[in-house]
C-alpha cells in the first residue's frame, strides 16, 4: 500500500489530533499548506510516501531569521545563546511564555519541548494518568504538527466534504455511503444505474469498490451532463470515465427506449435544446456551448441505439441520492432493474422517504422494502477512561432499499 | 485457486437456477431462508408445498408457485432470489453474534477494500462478514478467515463453496492468539472479531501492509481499553478512531387527518388575526386526508460493537524506526 508520491498527485494530510483535520492538496514541493491552523511547506516532507507519519516541530516565528543572524555572528554570541538555553533547561519552577519562546529560539522544539514542559510543571506529577496524558496531548497540539499522508479515498473525500460543504454531497457520510453500496449489492461486473446529486461521490465510490470492473450509467436530468467534480480527485477515474464502462445518460432517453429510432445511429449528443438556446443572448449561448463541449469531452459518447439496448437489458443495481426526485422518476428507474436487482435510495429527510416507503409497499415490482436510519457516534479514549464525543451529527441520513421482482401478469 | 469453482460463478444479469445452487427463499419480510436446490428438495410453509424441481432451469426473481392450493383454490407463492450479502445476513442461522449491515458497510468502505484486495478475518462465526468480504474482493483478491471452532469453519466453508466464492476464501481453524496467522503474506486490511483481540496485536504489526488498517470489533468497552493499551506499545500502530454505528428501522403507516374545526378556526381568527396566514397554509395541507407517518420500531439493535480503527504507519518515511 505504501507508494511514493509523484508531483501533481492528490494527497490528503490527516492531522493526528482530536480534530482529525483533513487537507486535500496536490503535491508540489514548493507549495505551502495549512494544517491545524499552522502552515508548513510540502518540501519538508521527507521522501513522502502514502501511509507515512510526519512530525513537525512548531518553531518560533523569529527563529529562522535569528538563526541566520547567529550564523553570521562570532563565537561569543553562540556561547551566550547556549548558556541561556542551558540555564533555562535547568531552571527551577515552571516556564513563562517568554522562557518557552527563548527555548524555541535555542532549538528546543517539538517532542523535547513537550517533555521539558511536563517535567517543569509542578502540578504535573500530582495529576492522574488520564490527566497527564491529556496535558501532554494538549502540549503536543500546541508545539507539534503531526500528520499522516493518506492516499485520497472516497471515504476521506466524504469526510472532508461533510465538514466543509455537507450540502454539496447531500450530507452523505461514510456510514451512509457504505450502507448504500452494501444494500445496492455493488460487486465486480455489476451493471449499476446511478442517479445522484452529490458531485460524483457515489460514482467514484462504486468505481473504487470494484476497481473500475463495473458498468456505470449515470442518469442526469436536463440536457447538460453533470460535472461529477469529485472524480477528478482520482487520476485513474479521469481516463476511465471516457471508456464505455462509464456512461452519462439523460433521463428522457428512458422514456424513448422503444421510439424515436431515427436517432439510433447517431452518437449521444449533449447539446442544448435549440429552442432553449434561441431564448438566450448570443454571448450566453456561446459561453454555454463552450462549457457544454468542455463537459461532454469528459465522457464517453455511445451510439444512441447501443445505449438504448443497454438500458433495455436492465441493471443489477440502482443507487439514488438526489434532492427531491419525483415518485414517477424513481419508479421509472426501479423498472429498469432486472428481476433480483437491488436498489438503495438515500435522503436526509425522513418525511420524504416515508412517503416513498408507503408507496413502494403497495408496488408489485418490489419486495423486501426496508427504511432505516443510519448513524455513527465517535468515542474519545484515553487510558482508563472513555466517553462518546460531546457533539455529533444528529443523523447520517435515511436509506430505503429493496429488491426488484418480475410482475406476474397471469394473476 | 480452484479454477473450476472460479468458472462456475454465474455472471449473467438474469440468474438461472441450476441443481446444487444455494438460493434465498423470500417467504415474507421476517422469513428469509436459504436452501440448496436438489431435485428432491421440498419446502413446506403456510403458503403450500414447493418443489425445487419446478424451479431448476428458471430465472430467479420471479414467483415460485406451490403445487398445493388453499381452501379458496389459490396457489401460494414465494420469491426465489440470488443471495446478496444483505439477504445472506438476514437468512443465516445465528450461531454467534452477527456483524450487521451498517457495521459491515462502514468497515468495508472505510478500509478502502475493493476487487483485488487481500484481507484477514479473525472470527469466522456465522459467515455474515465472510460473504460480504468475499463479494467485495472478488475477483483477484483473497479473504483469509480464521476461527477456533472447527464446526463453524466447516459449515461456512461449505456454504461459500455453494455460493461460488470458495475460490477466494481460505479457512483455517487455529488459535491465532497462540499460533498467529501462519503463512499469510502482507494484507491490505484485518478485521478482528475475537474475544481477546489484544493478544493478537503483535501478529497484526507483521502482517499488515504499510498504510493498511486493522479494525477491532469489540462489543465491550473493557476489550477496547485493553486493546488500545497494547496498540500503544507499538510505535507504528496509530489509533485513528473509535466508532459505534446504529441502524434504526422504521415502519410507515397511513394516518388519517381530521377535518378542520370551523368554530375553533373562527375563534382563532378573531383572537389572533396574525395567525391567519398559518391557518390558510394548514388548510391547504389538510386537503390530503391521508398522510404517512414513520415510526421507529419499538425495539431495535441499539448497540452492536465498538469499531476501533488502527492504521499501520511509516514513521517519517523510515520503515524500521
């Protein structure tokens, strides 16, 4: 799993502290990044590899300039600094903020400084083991930056978005994505139909799970294919989505599977409707068609007839995570599943899914319908003590799942 | 790898039953069973008598009618289904504590497992996790499953063979706390569902690939605390997170909404004219006389286990530090 990192690769810097801050960044050695409120240069990562832990000592802001100045100074100046730091190290009683700054300037940083601070704190020995660990971890947070260099995964991406911009991924969390993949029965060589409004998180998760040994059809509404920006975090998926294993398909084709055969020989077009375009000003049209062409070049464009055949054959799995899809659209998508196909529908609102649950319970196309709420709770652990986190997400969303069966017309 | 078994795995979209297949029979929401299709297999339930010979050669996911009729002359039916990991978990006979859907989903997703991954599972148990892992890593990957109970191992092994995943799962009956994991190479992930996980931490360090994750599945906090003490002894193992997941099932019922009380509305309008708008809005809502309401089940599985995530790290790029 440990791989060397090349320039331009996406890396994730995961802070080792209670906050577990995540920073997604492209690796360029001269770039400066901020983790846990502190900046450092990526060039300082020693021979970076995924899965590598790196500890940085927080230096005094003036230390760099003062050290440079000391290099130019004569021997007398150096001796003075050393004596000062020696004196400070052997000083009786606790340190003041000024002392700590002097120690940092003298090069006592990171783990050494944390050890020294705990030794010199008169009340440290009176603390319980739990208290001592808490004190040390607090000091480490202040005087050190510890990060793990992680390879971008859909799970980390989901955690990152959940903190930064949860609405963009409809508040999907790792536990709800994991449950969706399980309930939709995502396995190698599946034919998966995805209708999502989550920037491509679910497409990326399915591709990651199957290592791209899957056929994904991403259904979208309107004329313009979705951006699916999150696929860009995975270099292997950027090329993969131009293959026939990944198709973006407008929803309206599902209603034309047995009609409009005159277009069957043409490649799928993402151009905007001419009527719609004529209502706009020329500059807007030019901008739109430029972005349309740019986006459509991201995807494989199958021949319409082939696409219809694929859609008619059916799918083994269906995942839906959209803002407010209508019941008709959901039933249309479920009807595209083969008998024994699995579906999983995510929504962050219970009222929306409860209505759908009630409708599907009466629908002869589906069985084994279940509606469940998923949630997770993180626990803090220190030696001998533990408790759940004081605050957490109220819910990780709701998932409605079931299986498609064949309707028996004889009964 | 058993090539014959590998080739036998059905790949077509619509599954056709053949003799010797292990399938799921969906009788009702709370009655999901697994059976092996032999020519002489007959299952009997309240919907009638079902003969496996009627099903062989037919597509799954369609109604399977009984040969018997009820008092009104109707034939009962059940649904024969291809086993998915979710259906399998619901159908298996509970020999030990099961690992349930929300835990399995999160474990596999967070560990980053996929086709081609290699993973160790300690505590085969009922095989719920084994099947989920096997379907995830297939093809190209491998699951190494360990349990100390020979009976459990042979039962799950036979089921995996019938499910066509026998080729990507190896079973070993041994006491891993004492003997370790044997001749298993470095793996991408380790899942430990054993009573004393702290005893195997030393073996985990050797087996896990750099950057790989181990998940300790422990129902009790005492197990977690003891495991973490042991993990902290190893510089290269880093505790990432401790989580519990919960999956709360809901049922929906129709709810009749009563007509608005005109007298009360007039009184409210007179007394509080500022609520006029609210009254108008509720009036619009009340046009639908039936609404649905979702209730959580009265009892549900509120605690399964603590999931302790530990990652093996490279320290400052130095493998041996």
